[in-house]
C-alpha cells in the first residue's frame, strides 16, 4: 500500500448514512472535523490522552484521534451533535450547564459523550464510578468536582462533595 491509497467507506453518523472515499492514513477525527464539518469532537492531543475527541463507535466510547477513518466502514458513530434533539438538551447536557461543569468548553463534548456512555451502562453510578468512567478525559479548567456533580445530577443523584 502506498501513501496515495484511498478506500471507499460507508457508515452511519448521527443517524445518517455517510459514503466517502478516504485516504488510508486519514484519522477519524480529521475526517469528522475537516471533511464532514463537525465541530463537537476536538483535537486536543493526537495521542489519545485527553479525550476531547471522544465519540461513540458501535455503542462504546473511542478516541477518534486513535482510529483511522477507514475503520469506520460499516460502523455506527455518534458525536455530541447527535445528542440534542430539536434544540432540547439531554439530561447530561443540561446537568453540565446547570452545575457549571465546563469553562472553556474544549473538553466538554468528550466529557459529555463519556458521561452519556457511562450512564447508559450504569444509570446510578457512585462518585467513584463516575470518576472511573471519565478517567480517559482531561479537563484543564474545572478541577472535575463540578463535572462529577453534573454526571451524578444527570443520573438523578446529588453528591455531597
């Protein structure tokens, strides 16, 4: 395979079918942002450490900076853009807003996607389980207390921390 190889892919993105031809080495995050104009997933580190690029891939979280776009072929991918419906935020998004769980907003989409996944798998997590569920996402602004409180609130709980 030489660097000019391209591949035809087809997958579902936020409920819509996407058909595209992508270079073999194109990262999924660059395809989502640069080719499909999605601004939710962010490029924070390009090394899989920060989680700003987190999306749901076939129902589980992945860091889209660590996956090639060709690997999306046949998959179902959801970005933060898929969450709000008709302008109505999800409980996770509302809780992030109400609990001031964001400041600069750079990590927010990845945090929201990880929190959404966590609550789908565990609708009543403890604060420690919330921290564990978000451990692959870094925030340089909030100190995490408000983020944990927001996820707990979205789960219908209140923390006393």
